[in-house]
C-alpha cells in the first residue's frame, strides 16, 4: 500500500490545530506557516511520498 502525503495540507492541519489549542500564538503560527509554504514553493517540495 502506498500513501501519498502532500506537505502543504499537512502543515496547514498542524497550524490549525496549534491555533485552536493556543490562540495567543496566532501571529507566530501564521508567520511560520507562511514561511514554510513559501520555502516549499521555492524548492519544489510539493509532495512527499511515504
């Protein structure tokens, strides 16, 4: 069985959970999310195969 996992949606999910758990960290979580998504876009790591 092969599972294909895209990195972008995984980062989004983790960021969303962290915002729900710790809403005071919203600014930091959004900033880190944008940086990670930008790096993924620049370096073409759009999909990771597990």
